[in-house]
C-alpha cells in the first residue's frame, strides 16, 4: 500500500480581487512536513507533492496525477488551503493563482479548478482510500482581524460527493482496522466560515490538525493510529473552544472515517508497549477485556517478537499484582491495628473508606478483607483464652509437683512459657495468684470410724456371702474329682457352646448398641487373676454365670467369632441333694451354675438339650475400653496429626483411640511443629498441651543512600542492604540514618515465617543558598553538573487573561499558585552536558542538524530522554534533579512580571531567538531577523531572575501532564508510565513571537523528539 499526498496552498491572487491569504502556503508546508515525518505521517518524500501559489493548469495536472494509476489499497490525500468560489450556476471552484473574474465580477471558469473535475478524478481512481481536506469555509460575516476564504454559499456534499453515495456528516461504517471509502474534511459547514488570524502563521483548522498529529492527542482510541474521524474530531473540539463560530465538518462515504491518516510517535518500541500494557491492566494485574483489541493493534505496529510481548506483559502484570498485594497488606495492617485498639471496625468505618479510596483498593476487596480481619481477630481472642488455660494448667501442675516454693530454673521455664504464649505479666500474675489460692484450700478429712447402720448391714451381708461361698464349694467339689491320680485337664479359655445360637437369639430391649441377647445361656470363662470373683456371679473358673448382655456383646463384635451349634436347654436347679431332672427352660435357668454334673451331662457352660449335641468352642475376647485424647495448643487454625493421619485442629473435643502408643504432631504454617510420643491407657483421658513456637520472620532494610546505618528498637544491626535479618515475630521500630541526612523511621509488624521489606528514603539536610545565588553540584564520576539558580518561594497568577493577544483556552482560567523555593537551570541543558550522560549510559547521541554541539542547547530529545538524564544526574550528585513542574516553569519565566513576556508587552530578536518575520500585536516584534537555528546558551540577556533563553531558542519540557483546563496537574510531576501528553513551554527559534508568551503551553507525546525541543532541569531543596 502506498500513501500519496498532494498539498496545495494559495495565498496570492494577483489576477482577481480575491483577498490574499498569506497563511495558506504555510499551512501546506507545515502539514507536508508532518506527513513526511516517518514516525508521524509515514508518507515518503517522493509520495508528497507540495504546490504553493500554482496556476489552474498546474493544479489540475497534479490532481489528476494524484488519483490516476493507483492500486486499490493506496491512500490518496488531497489538501487545499485557499479560496473556494462559485460560478453563476452555483458550481464550486477552487481558486488558483491565476484565477480571475469578469468586469462584472463573475468567475471566469477556465481560470479555476472545478469541483466536478476533482470528483471525476476521484471516481475514476482505483484507490479505495481517498481523503480530501479543504481548509476553507462557507459562511458570511467576518469579525475584525479575520479573512474569509470564500463567499459563504458553497455546499460541499453536493459539490464533491456523488448523490448516490448517501454520504452523511460524521458517518463511518468501514473496516475498523483501516477504513476504505471517501472522506471530505472541511474547516466549516456550508453556512460557516473558516478564518485565518492576521498575525498567526497557520490557519486555525490546519494548526490543530498538525497539533493533533504531532502530539498524538488526536489518537482518541489510544491504539497508536490516528484516523480521519479522530483527527477531525480533535481539531473540531479545539476550534469550538476558541472560535465557536467555526463549525468544522466531515462527510464520509463507506468507511472513509476509519482511514488511518497518521500514527503516534513510537519511540522505543518496548517502552511504548510497556506503556500500553500498563494502561490495559486492572488494579489486580489482569488484562481488561476491552483493551485487548488496542494491544493487538500495537503489536502489529511495533513489530516485536512474541517473546518480547510475553515478557513485558508478564513483568508488568507481576508488578501490578505486587502493587495490589502491597496495598492489601497495608490495608490489613491498618485493620489489625484498629481491631487491637478498638475491638471493632465500625467506629472508624468512615476513615477506613477514605483510606481505601486513597489506596485505590476496590470496595469489594476491602469488604472481604475486613470480614477476614474480624474473623481472625475473634480467633486470636479465642487463642489467647486457650493460652491462658494452658498457662494455668501448666502452673497448677508445676505447683503440685514442685511445691509452693519454686526454684529459679522453674520460674525461668514459666517465664519462657509465658512469653511464648504471649501472656502479659498482669494476666500471668492473676493466674498464679488464683491457682495458689485454690491449691491452698484444705482437703476434707474422713469421718470418724463409728459403727453405723450401713456398716452393720455390710458386715452381716459379708458374713452371709462367706457362708454361701462355702456351700458352693461343697456342692461343686465332686465335679472336679480331685481324688483321682491324674491331673484334670485344664479349664478351657472363655468359650460359648451354642446350638444354632443365631436362630435362638432374640432382640434385646436394650436401646444402647442394639445388642442381641440369647436367653438362658450358661457360659464358663477363665478369668485372669485380677478379675476372678470381681462382680456379678464371677466366682470361679468352673462355674460363672454371665448375663445375656455378655453374649450380646460377643455377637455384635465383628472380631469375636461365635460357634454355631444346636441349642441345648438347661434343666432347672434341683433341690439340695437330689438328682437333676430335665425340664423346660425357666427364668431361673441361670441357677444351673450350681447343678451337680454327672457323666451323662454335657460340659459345664453348655446349653443343654436331650440328647446333648456336640459343640464347637470359640474364644470370647472382651473389648477394651477406649482411651480419650485431647490436644490443645497456643495457636488457632492449626492441624493435628496422629501417627501421620490428620484429625483436624486442636480443641477441647476428645479423640477416642484404642490404648497404645501414638505420635502426636501439631503444625501450622509459620510455626515450628510440635511433636510428642505418648502412651494411652484404656479408659483413661490424656491432654497434650502443644506449644508452637513461631518461626523467625525475615526483615530486609534498604536505603536510597549507600552506607546508611540501621537500628532495630534502638539496637544497631549494621548497614542497610539486601541481606535479610531473622527476627522473632512482633512489632519493631526501624530507624535508618546517615550523617548529613534526615533519618527515616518506620514501624513494622513481623508475622511468623513471613518476609517484610522496608525501603527507607533519606533526604539530605541541605544548606540552602539564598535566592538568586548560583551553584553546581559535583558528579561522583568527576566534573560538575549544570549551573543552577535558586528561585525564591512565592505566589503568582498563573495563565493568561482572555483579553491577552493570542490567548488560548488552555491557558486558563487564571489562578493563584504558590511555589516553594527550588533551583532551576540557568540555561537549557547543553549538548556537552547531555552527551556525557549518553556516553556513560550507552544512549544514542541526538542529532544537532549540523549546527554544532558543545554549548548549544541539546535538541531532538523526548520527555523520556530528559527524565532519564535527570535520574542519572540525581544518581551522580546524590541530589533530587527533575524537570520543573509547569507551575514552577511559568513562575520562573515570569520572574515577577504579569505581562505576556518577562520583557514586557513586547519582545525583540535581540532578547530572544524566534522567527522575526512575524509581529505580535503590532508591538514591533517583527524585525526581519530569523536565525533558523538555535544559538549557544547564554547568548541573549537573562530575565530578572538570572535565567537565560526562557523565551525562544528551544521548547522546554516540563514534568507535568497536560490538562485542559488546569486541574492541579500543573503543580506536580507525572509518572513515567502514565498516559497523556506532557507540557512544552517557552517557544523556539522556529516559533512566531506570540508562541513565546509566558503562558503558552502545549501537550505533546512524551516520545516526541523535535529539532526545536530541549529542556532545563529543576532541583528541590
């Protein structure tokens, strides 16, 4: 795709009574220079044709060449600045240098270029991208000082757009990537006029077209390209602000409004993409969905590798997320502080909301963190209560073991425990006093041993039991046949002899465990010595009556097998001394334990039926009673592991476990784990108090000045640097200091296992010279920095009044601004000073256009270049160098004056370097002297405060972002990564005198570097 442009400017009309338009040729030249800039218009030199004051024939030939022989994707642009007139039929003509009229004032059509001829060439062209810009207007009366460019009765849509096209003002429906169609831009509608101002070099419309391209401000979509729609819209808005009578218009066919006519200066492609990515991320570091198409446009434009894009996106995303995380940490710290002091966040809700807004934290994020903070605070309060319980239990145990008088070592252990549990001395003292008081209470003595009724009943009950035991022994001795010589077989292990026990069993009425019982079961069990004759009928291995619940327990235990055998019925107990007789089962069948067995009977413990059936003997193992384990700790949200198995957090709830040995482990992130081996006894409860000691926190203290000393809570720990220090968690006061600098002090809260970073910024305790004095700072690499002048503190009226000649709407409203004392460069930074920085940092040396370097002001430097130089100079001197704010610059330029220039109402080429071919308000600024290049700094007289070339020579960057109207941005420096234009001040050798006024301001892209652009530096005290 080729880009071809024809620019025509006609200012003289010697063959007719048409008024001269001296700005028209300058319009064409200025726009041609912008379009030819490879970083702006991107038109090649052989693709641009510039005609100034051409005749009709030359114009027609050039127009035909513009549109003929084009490819479909070529862009053909026609620009015309001059008079537009109509013949007696209402047809539009573009006036040429040799256009003339008849004696009666009618246009001689053969001497002008008809709109029909232009339209015919556009229609026959194969180019699908056609743009026509007409800086002429079409309405009536002319205010004093302005010259209209036509007779005010021309209808552009009718004359230059085909009726079938359906064109409409401002309508665009083409390809969003790069439109196709036709667009006609006019400086005014059919009923308005465009104006040129007598003493201005460019017409209003063209001036703002050029400014929109040069500054990048016309790129409304911020995708790096300027479309026809965007460029016209920018110019229209600027014109409406200063000349409401003008009504610029645009007429489009197809997607003509989307044609890309220029691009925004890129500068360093990586830096540009970093800027775009930075503006496309939300506060959490995630890409905004709507920003993705714009980033895609920039990737196409910049042409970097995919790896470069990915690295930049990852870096900035990580940085933005880190910034967001730091905001969250700051908010969390404040929440903890409020809760610790107030116990609730409600009391400070208003101030919290204000702090959240200043941090830039989303409301929903803040609400979630507030809820978590309150939950954590409640948990911390509960943990502290548990710690108090642990300390009380530990002290009680110690007191019981050691006695009232505790040894020094024991007291030291208690003190360490108190510190670990974070218990205050007041709380610990109260606990110790209470426990000592409770332990000192007397133990009630037993009652005197008198014979009472219960004692007597117990005695006779015991005597009766003894007699019963003797009778039982006599009754059971024959069964043992102890008189035989062979030893009897040993009694079996606990057995149950059952015949189809499951069929005989019936559900028990007992609800607990839903146990099943077998009625009238007689069992024999060998008891261990410690259990023999203990309770309820367990009197001997030979005959023990067990209740039904025992069998029920055996059946319900899956690990105790029960033999299946035919059921035998037990016979009722006979009278003493009689033989046993068979009978039906009765409720008293359990008394069969006292029956006299005979050889015909089954073994003791069997269930009898006649005839007896053989039975299989199955061991019955009694179920051990479980142990109970309680694990408590001094922290909340911990985890307990028993033999490596997680069982939840610590707490008062017991864990039921089988008796035996276990390994108990309690752990929590940020704390050293607690581990202990224990043995649990059946039926016993054991409490394990676990004390988790926090892991040390890590603190890194860095400073902006090397050799700064660090103290923590008054204890020196060495110099600031990247090496971390391990500290116990808690609150600390960090102080960083160095002789000659104001100390920095920060308070931090260190959490277990976490790392905290403190960045201390030390500022020099300066020796400030008096206003008007000059000085130079030493560079650590040798030599001196630029000469600086001390500017006094004060207040001034910023901006220009509406009646000041050349006043622009962005110069107001006027406002009083206070400025603190600071230093400003006596001159603009020179090539010698800048080249030293460029060589030291490996930066490209800017071009001097062949005018010479050394003591001339450096040119062709962007805002980012100037900022980089200031940062390097700050590092070299240890001082804070920067560009001046917009308010500081104007304050210093005025030097106490209120006139347009510090020289008064007028300025002269002996006082400033500018284009002397132009005047300002008829004051005599037009001297005819035009140097056409920069002059060495300090060549012209200084202003009243000793500052050289504040007016003219080169435009000077300020550190402020351009805002219209003023909103406070003029008093502060913009960040390096932020969007928007940066302000240029002062005018240059290339400017007309009106642009040198103290109040004039322009917003330019920070990547822009021009042949008339430089800077001077400021330094704060």
